[in-house]
C-alpha cells in the first residue's frame, strides 16, 4: 500500500536504529469525530518523546541551564490513522549534529501491527537564555548524544 506516493513503512523494513522508545497513552480527547486520533495530537506525542529523550540523554535541567534546545522546524508525514486503543510507541533518535543545531527523527509505531503510522523530523537549535541568541551545542550535550546514539 502506498500513501502520498511513499510506501507505508513497517518497523521490520527499517534499517534505522532507534534506541529511545516511549509508550503513549491515548486519551479520549485525542480522538476526533471521525473516530481516529486527530493529527494535532501526534505533535503532542512527539513532544513527550522529545522531552523524555532530552531529559534522559542530554540531562537537560531547564531551571539551571543557560543553553537549551528549541524547535526551529518540524515536519510530519502521516501514513495511517491511529484509533483509540491502538498500542502506540514513539521512537526518537538524533540523526544529525551541526554546530548549533541537531535533527531529531521520530516515528509513531502501532506495536500491534508493526507499522509506522507517522514519522517526524524536527530541527532544534541551541539557544542562550542569557543572550537571547543561538548558541553552539554545549560539549556535554554533544558528547551525551554521541555516546547514546553510537552503535
């Protein structure tokens, strides 16, 4: 089956490695009048995955840090709908490290079918709260990402 000219991905067919996984609890208010999860809810799911990754891997403490990552761009491809009760997990990885930014790849997977129901790419830029300007990725963040993402 193809969606928007792209084949519908299945986890078994994907060569990418995602170490970070977060089960998602679907809520009643995530479901729209058509009986499936509204596309706006997917971004909330991805935010949960982002937050969990940043806290666990980068050990970002937003209360004490000057340099924090902020979203600069986000794009999603929707393949198949999620229905209330579907077992969904969000996987997250950092696929690119630049000087001041990095790219997060995320995908929502129906664990029952193994299908990737949606995938997302987010560019995050490091931002200094003191100077209110972009900043280099702190060495501690960079090393934590490299250590976590290496095979």
